[in-house]
């Protein structure tokens, strides 16, 4: 799986690196997005024919705006332009969300994850389930050993930085990592919902006019009956998007051997959900 994909593809790596520290894990750090996988697909096989799935968790994700961040602009591998350091490496930025919109209005994405997992605000190894604040590098330690970084307006975010912790191997690229469309693309667990499937989500009919989506993406935190809807960024950095639990969706898997092509947002499958269940 390519490292250009979004935040959820980092989670497996983060969990493995932080497994030894779970016993000492601290509550989620302020500023870290709460993420959780959906219910496991217990007793459910991969969808091979049009099927209703119930008890689904629906979340939302989006390209994160650089304007939400305040760190000093820095150079990174793969880009010729400078951007805010916390946009690159914090748990709210590209290293977690995967894609973002720069101050110049252009899309950027993470291309290489680099070595190491995540740390909490105290600078201790952690995992997403326990709360993470920053990648395990590309930050400074303050006198208490915690994470701090220089601000674009001057000064430091969490006390003066005394020593720098490097992060090796990370890189970024301009443009999108995948051809995704707002309120048309969703991330799924491909062991349950095949990529290329059409997915009808009744709860989102008012959002895109049809309720139909394409299973275009995957993610390490998207497991079982959990789908993640790609949407425009909210206005506030404190808005994590909507979460729905206990929903039902209708999945139309692709035909065997079929080739996926980019579709118009208004396209709908020839198979429709049974009317009594819409």
C-alpha cells in the first residue's frame, strides 16, 4: 500500500511502534483528533452481490487547511515551497490527514511516512487510540522533555526548544494522492466492501442529491462496518465532521474483471436498493 494515502494508513504503523507503551498511555492529548474503528465485520464475508449492511459507523474526512496552523514555515523533502511545520507533522496535519490545502490554495499530500510512529504532547511514544500529538520527530523538546515548535509569529508553542528530534525519511508532494471527489468518494474496509463498489447511504441523500458514493479509498482505521466520507473542510478546526452510528448502507460490488474509470458525480448504478428499504 502506497504511503501517499491519508491519515488512516499511518495508524497500523503507529500502533505497532507504540504497542510497548500502551500500559503507560495517557488520555488523548488536546488537539488530537479522536478516531475509532467501526464495529468488526463479525460473521460477514466480503460483499459479492448487492447487499444491505446494517450497524454501520459513518465518519467524515477532508483535506486539512494550512490556515488552521500557526507554526513557522519550514522546508521539507519533496517540496520547493515552505509551509507551516505543524501542518506537516502534527496529529491534525498532513501526517495524519494525508492531504491538505496550503496557504497558496494548492493541494499537497504526504508521500513518505518516514521512520517512527507518534508521540503525545509530553514527547512520549503513543498510539492513536491513546492520543497522539506529533510524529516521532521533526520537533524540539522543551525543558520538561515535551514537544514544542517555533511559531510563525515568533516564540514557541510550548516553551523554548532546547534540543531537536529529527524525523528521517518523510517526504511530501504537491497535488492529490488519489482522485477523490467531495461527497462522492468514501473510504472502506476492502475485506468487506470491494474497492470500486457503488455504495448507497440513505443518511446522505440530502448532501449529494442521490445518496450514492464510490468506494475509492481505504484506511488502517477503517475496519469492518465503518465508512469514511470525503468532504470539503469545515470552517472551524474544532469541527471534526459528522459521525453516525447504527446506519445502514447498500453495497453494489463491481463486476468481476471490470475496469474502473472516473465518473461524473451524478452517475448512478443500474442496480437500485429495494424500495421498501430506502
